């Protein structure tokens, strides 16, 4: 048995991402989706973490990539809920059916569609 102190996760439970944090994450996700549409997944499979790939795949509604990763849409949404709202906020969004996280992705899709139409 180790003498190491147990890990304390309390600092993560109280983390509250700001609206600016959510917007920055959304912008990054949209930029990555634009890159995949332009270059294909081959350019990014090894460069990005699997969670990042899953988020982009969900945004692009790429069920084949999600399947390849072994990810379900619900698990992607739950992970992103934590990034968007922090631990306590994510719990509330999960209990509400992930409506906030789904709305965030819907807005990201609008931005992606606007980029695709040249707007």
C-alpha cells in the first residue's frame, strides 16, 4: 500500500466555466470540424485526442467515426457537459436530459453551416 495522499478532486467540482470559455471551446470545435471537412479525418486521427475526435464527429453527425471510436452520442454529450458547465453544472444538465449541451452543439452546427455557405 502506498503512503501517497489520496487525490482530492474538490477543486474540479467547484470549477465554473464561463460563457467565454464555452464560446472558445465552441469556436475550436467548429474550426476542427471545418478542417476535417476540408482535409478528411486522416490528417487528424493521430494528432487529436480521441475525446476531441468524438466531439468533432458528433458535431459533424459522423456516426461512422463515432462507431469507430466506440463512442455513443450520449457519452459524448456527457463529457462535453462537464467541459461546458463544470462538475455540478454537468450533473444538472444530465438530470435535465442534456438540453443545455445539445443546444450548445446545435449552435455550433449553425456556425459550421454558416461557414460552409461562405457566410
